[in-house]
C-alpha cells in the first residue's frame, strides 16, 4: 500500500471503520454485519450492496487483492457468505475457494451470485458448495429474502439509511479512487461514476449542512477536502438550476480535482503548518500530475480542464499555466470558488475552522481573481454552511 494510504483514515467512530487497511478489507455500510461478501470487482460489489434495501454493516472482501489474503474476518460471527465473483478464470475461482476454505467444516450457508447463468457456471457454483445460486442481475430483489431465510437480519427501509452512512459510502468510494491512483493504476470512468452517484444520493436526502457535519468527522485532509468540494459543487449546481447531467459532471470533476495529490509526499500533504518554498513548489505540481494521470483514460475535456486549472485566477496570478479571463471556463470558475471555500471551512487538528460567513467574505474580497457573479450566487450556500 502506498505511503499516502498507510495513515489512519478515520470514519466516524460508530461506523467501526478505522484505518486504510480496514477499507482495503472492504467494510462498507449495507446488509448485516454477520454477512461476508466476496467479490472480484470491489466497485461492482458496492453497487450491488447499495441497491439492496439494507442498512447495517457487511464485511466485503476483494478476493483478488493480495493485501487481503492474510486478513481474517471474525469467522464465528459470520452467518452467511455471498459470492459476487465472476467465474472467468481458474485463478479467480481459486482465489474464491481460498477464502471459502478458511471456514473448513464450519462454513455458513454460501449464496452464489451468477453473472453468467450457463451450465458451466452453475456446475462451478455447485462444486464450490453453494447453498443457493441467484442471478447477479436480480441480487437486490432476491438476496435479502434468501439471507433472511438463514437468519440474517435485513432492514427494508432504504429511506432510513442515515446521512452519515451515505457519506461514509461516498468516502469509501473516494478512497478507492485515490488508492488506485496512488498505486499507479488508472482511475476508471466506472469508479468515478460510482463515487459521484454516492455523493448525489447522500445530498438528495440532506442539505449541505448535514453533508458538511458528517464530512468534517473524517480526518484525512485530502479526502475530507475532496468530499467537501464535491458536496458544495453538487449543491451549487442544483441551486443554479443546472441540468442533472451538468450537475453530475460537476460532481465528477470535484471528486477528481485533487487526484494529483495522491502522488505528493504524505509529509507535505499533512504538514501541520505553512509549507516552505520547496514544499510549496512540490504541492503546486498536483494539478499537472492529476491531469497527466487522467489523460488518455476516457475522461471528458471538461473534467481534465478542472483538474489542471482549478487553481487559476482571472487576473493570471494562479497556477500552473497563469491563465486569464476567458481562458478559464465557467465550470472551472465554479469549482474554484467551492475549492477555496471548502479549504477555508475545513477542520484540522492544528487550526480552527473558519465560519461560512467569514469564508464567504474572503471570496468577496477576491475581486479580479474570481467570477463575482458566481460568488454572489454562492452566498445562500455559504450561509447554509455557517
């Protein structure tokens, strides 16, 4: 695991997720805490679980992640196992079997989601000892009932899922994005869409203040900031009456705007104080690093521009390209306002957060640097954040 993710990633304490390694184990919020969910595609697994009408905690394990091969869930508490593994290769099947074999003769009921319902897949599931096979495409409809038959409690009130759990899901997806990027992997459109959908889902059931109250509980500076900005731009886009497609684009751009920080040394990212000249120069590389990381990966030009240019100012005093005036698109201008505001109201162990009113006053003082029409339109949102 890269250094940037070896630190503690603090979820709210009652969520029972404490470190980046815990995240690597894949604990997310859904199903029952007595269910072990085995998958070979973490993002697909999150989507399946999120679509189920359930609210408790589930142990989710990526069977292809070597970091998880030595980690053991609390076997005695597991009452059911669900496999979301595609039977595409012998190595994938072998990885699944390795996790199943840990239970030896005390394996609980094993439910197998089939992504291909052909005879070969059904035979493979039977050979693995599946208690029941279910089509993966109908997991959300069929799995809760199947699990309840073996004593796994499932809650059926999706609207009762609290905002803090919804934000925690969004945070988990964001960590996954940065983990992949920091490890040198390519950030995929699917991963971004999953994270963006989770942000939108959380904000659809709460106002921006509720979002901020939960996000402020996360201690990782970069993750907290990206979630703050994503929430702010999503709410701002809705307030401006933007289309759902444009709001989604804004959310995606905000989630990725600081992805280049996954390549910045952790000592600089988390320094509790002002950066020196050399450290500042290194930090200022994150827009170009992020832009280079996403190039050629299928991301829209709008997203790429936000990632590269969110620190540009209208008067040319920004970085990395010193853009001026009309060279800075409206989408970038909007994200920049939310980025600055988010940075001002963030909570850190070494500094007190600034109130929304004071932070907004600073935005208003930046005449010539920021788009003042957008700043004035942002005021109602800033007041809600106070």
